[in-house]
């Protein structure tokens, strides 16, 4: 298929891998920001193929993983109210809060519904006029426009029993928070391509200038990742902290102006807590005062969320690039996809889940399986 087969062709991948390796003179530390990139790197065997020349660390680019446990507790609290239907994307149901998960709440009788779009929750509210329908709105700038559109639609249709429990977060401030850590080791970034389809990438210019690190906007297919890494290595080796777009088929400098207008109309930028990383200045979105009637925190008088420690779970160190998931003492022991302690093991985009599934170790359930992997293992 177009944009699939040509980006997974073994000969092209091996050629790009060889080009990358020829350009490396030291083991640079590069962070892929998005969880989808992490999974692709591991599933296709790319991280294993590069481990002797690059250290790839995996950033906080998983919205499920960075939603504070306290925000999940608020969702559970609302779901247990007899007058509330709590609507959510399916990947949030298993994420543990301090007081269990939405999945456990549903098993205990709470009315928790899985929806595929925030607009589905508006339609549900229209069909259930005697109940309050709360949509649990999480995600980066990619999902925020759809939630904003749902709010606009609810007002237009006069659906007054619909509200949103908001925890939308912004990627670039999290990258900034990583760079400001006293023990930061990250020397270059692969920026999240899907987020940049909405936000564009021009705003990363100031980030590059401030921190003097290269940022390369990258897609998610194996060849996308290898070309992105090759360009990032070239910039590092030539001491050129610059911004590059290696995902031009999907990303433009200005992004998606219509989606940005939706976000700006409904939300304002604010300091919000991230799970494991604490409060990040300008790190998220909250509803503007003129939309407060659709803000579940206002409607149900919930306090602003905070973010506390996950105890022995070292997910914060994983998302900050300090350690790899297997270095956490809970990984593969107390913490597995069936018994997750930290959110990065729950989410399909979480780095811990990716390592558990694909990394080559005795506890892995599946080894790297992409087109490059067999050749790298001497199997073809």
C-alpha cells in the first residue's frame, strides 16, 4: 500500500541503516517523543540494530501515561454517581488511579461507556436527557480539537447534560521540562509527527535556539524513523542545532489552522500536572471561562488535579529518558500488562508495554517482527 510498503521495504531500510551507521562517531542520546515511535522502533528491530551506536530513550509522548492518577480518581468518582454516565476512549479504562481504574469501577456497577469520538458522547447525552454524560478528555494537541468540536456541537444542539473532564496536554512544554532536568542526558529529539500535523513545527525554532539541540519531525514507519535518526545524527555530528521536517508528506510548518482555531476557541493554555513529571508550565489546556457550563470540574465542583509520586514505579524516570523500562525493579515482576503498576505498562503506546512485548529478553512475549528484524538476526 502507498506510504506503507515503500516505508517498510527491507532493502531501503538496510541501505538507510548503513548510511546512518557510517555517519556516527560517538554514541549520541536521542529521544523519540511519541509512544507510537517507541513501539515502531522496537517492533521493527531498529533499536536493537542501533544499540551499539545510538542510545535511544523514550519520552513522555503517551497521553494515557501522563494523565495524573488523581485525574483518573476524579473520573472514577464521577462514574460512581448514579446520575452520571462516564464516557471515555477505551485505552483509559485500565489505567490505575489511587483508587482503582474505570474498568474496576464499571465492574462494580458504575456506568462507564467506551466511545470512539467525543461527538459520540454528545449524541449519548442527547439520548439520555435525565443523566449527566461526562466525557473524559485526554490527549495531546491531536485529540483536543475533537473535544473542542464536541463542546461546540453540544452548545449548538442545546445538549445541557454534557460536560468534559479535561486533561489535554501539550508536547513542546514537556520536551522543555526534560531539557531543564538537572541530570538531563538528551542531545537530540525526534518530534511527534502526528502532533505536528495539528500544531505545525515552526514553533520548535525557539526551542532549538534556547537549548541548542536538533529537533527532527519524524513519522512512524521504519523508514521514517531511520531517515529522522540519520538527519538528527548528521546535525549532532556537524554541531548544527537546527530544526528539520522529515515528515513532509503529512506535516506543514503552519500545521492545521482549522484545528488550531477550535482549540483556541474552547481552551486556554495553563500549567497542569503530568503524571510522574509534576506541574509543567504551559503544559496543558483548560476550558475558557465562557465554556465553564461544559467543564465537568466546574459542574461537579471538583478541585484542580495534582500529580503525586507512583511510589516504587520508575515511570517518571522512563519518560524523562533517565532509564530504560527494564531498569525499573518492578518491570516484568510486579508490573506487567496484566498487572500494571505504572501507566506506561497499561497504555498501548507506553514505553514499558513496548519493551515487555518486543524487547529481546526472557520475559518478552514477542520479539521484533518487522521486515528488517529477520535480516538483522541472521535469519534472512
